[in-house]
C-alpha cells in the first residue's frame, strides 16, 4: 500500500478518538496478526505508529484548540528503553534530530542514548540522570526529567576548568569540541548541587544561550559563583544562538584561551 492509501486507512480512525486518547489496531497488511499499530489523537495532530514495521506517520491539525492534554508522566523512567542503534529506523530518526540540533551521536557516552517508543522520546542518561526529549515538536514539554534528584548534576569531562551552559546538548558539544569540562544547568537557575560541584573548580566559564533569558542567567550565575569565592569568566554567545548551534571553529575561537 502507498503512503496515501495507508493514511486514508488510519487517519479517519484517529480522528474518531477523543483528544488524548489512543487505540491499538491491526495493520491492513497483517491478516490474522495481533494489532501492531497505535493511533493517537493529540491536541496538535494525529499519529500512527506500527511497532512491527518500526515506521509511522503524523498529520498536524490545521486549527488546534488550546491544549488540555495531560503532561507526560515524569514519575519514572520509561520501561521500554532501547539502544538507538537497535533499529535502523530509530537510528536514522534520532541521528537526524541530533544533527539538526547541532550535535552528533558520537558526542555522547556509549549507551547513553536510548529511545522510548511508548513515550516517543529520546532518552539520555548521564551521571544517574535520565532526561527525555520530545523530538517531534508536539509536546508542551521539550524535556522531561525522569530522575528528579536535585543532588545530581549533569557534568561532562574534568572539573579543573568548567564551562557552564544551559542545556545538555550544548554541554556535550562544548566538551567534545574543546576538551574542556562542561556543566549543563538544565535551565537558568544554579542549584546548591551545581555550586557544590564547582567549589573546587579552578576556573569557571559562564556561557548561557544568546537570548534575554541567557543574559539574565549570566548575571545571576556570576553573582552565585562570586558567593562561593569564584571569579567567573564570561563568554557571550551570538544573539539567537545556543552553544550547540555554533560551529566547531566558532566554539574553539571563543574558548581556546581556556583550553
């Protein structure tokens, strides 16, 4: 069956569901087999995912109503995690998302990248923290913290010189490109765990995103660091960019004096 024929088959069924509902149905090409296709009606669109074929489809709603969809369950790590390299389709899907975000799978520790089919999220685990990233752009929550342990920090590399960034992808790119240690704040507010980690660090470089929130974070991070006796150094990211969006050359040029 062609894509248009498949869509004509599943889309009316998905539209018949209530917002937030899902149903498992049998693929028309699987006579006598157990249902393997999950149809969903979300606030922003309709989706179909076939577990037997590791393939799916998505149709965006043209006139989406204000979302009343329940937020993702953050009570525990999804039980269906699998290595992104276990399935060619997932490997290509995640690889494309990461490259478009400015990073590559090789920048992350072996085994740290996993996929949850149930949650439809890329899950990254480092230092006991597991975060889930919506790669479809359909959730109100880009990142979900499944660990929720305020005593843990997302650090990469050594602690002699540490570059503070806002997000996980930026942290791994900074370390991969420059060899410097990096710390993902996971937002714009430093916690006690971050300050404890940085207490014995010789050099701290503040490098938040190049937007209004990032400029505000630069000031507040500097104030908090001075409060533990540090003299932070500052690197300003170009307006509208994150560290992960910078080229290798741009990162090296901006951070070479700290290497």
